C-alpha cells in the first residue's frame, strides 16, 4: 500500500506508545489523535486521556474534522478526566507520555512557543505561550514532539525564547516528516531517517550542524498498520497538518 509523510508520522507516533502507558495530547493535534486511534486499532493496551476530558474515547468512531476538542476525542469515553487532573497526574509522575509540538526548537531540546523576532515585550510575532508544553515537559516520564514541516525556521540553531526545555534525564523524542531525533547527553541526535528521504536532506533542513555521517533507516509502515490506518481514518484527517 502507498504511504507518505502523513502515514509515516502517524505510524511512528503510534509505535512510541508502550503497553500500559497513560498517554496525553493537547489541542490542535490531529496527527497524534490519529496515532492514538491507530495504536488502539492494532490492539495496544494503554489509557488515552485528552483535552476534551475524555478517557479512552471510542477509537472505532472516525474523526470527521481536525479538531481535538470535539466529539472526535470524547464520544464513547469510559470516563471524564479534566485538564487540571491531567496536570496533577503528570506532576505526580504517573503520565507516561505527552505528545506536544513547537514553533522553534534547538539542538538542546529547548522549545519556543512564546514569540519570534524582536523582544519578549515587543515581539514581531506573539505565540500562544507555554500552556501544556511548559507544564508537562518537565514532569512527564517521556515526551514525544511532532512537527509535520521539518525546516530551518523550525529546527533552529538557537531559539528566540525558551518556553520550556527537555530534561536530559528523561526520554525526549522528536518525530518530524523526515526523521526521528532522540536526546543523548543533552543534545538531539538523528536516531533514524524515514525511507523516502536521506540524512543529507535532514542536514539541509536543520538549523544546527549535524555531524553524523550515517543514520539508521526507520522501518516503513507495515501492511497491517496501513490497513488499520485506512480503517480508523477514512476521512484522511491525518492530512490536516500537511
């Protein structure tokens, strides 16, 4: 079956989930939302909590719009669990993985969600701020970041402002449309490159210097994964972010 960056990213995010995990993603997250449904469809046992207050919504109900603050992530839920409780869950060390995104990121895993250009008081572009990123990144056991456009304006040498930062003592993974980065010794390194691209393309689209000479090729989606993805996402909501 055919696949592209959208399918590859959904599959890669779904593979990050482990059996028994408690998993969260926030607002404007159609790719992680689809990944949660895919992981459930493939039989992975985990608890899915969402910004809509739903716990384990019915994954068999396909999303019909890109919003993750709707029935897409609430219908069929086994319970309600508010955002305040989710933050408490993370702060007490019981949230296993949070799926988050960013506007800028540098090699140390510092995330900018505050402003771009100018100064904090007089920015060129004011961004939404820390919210879940600032609250959850320091306390969640594992953080997985997704970004559907891998370029030098996003993956920068130095962020304009550090809204939050990766904890070198914890697992920190970044999944883009080109590759997977993982944090090692406080720095992001290319863990693997997707089959349709190359390490040279990753280097050309990253603002910091990547000194690696080679990288593993990330395993392509399986036929089972692609069939399950078509079943749970017939309206192609996975393409909304691309």
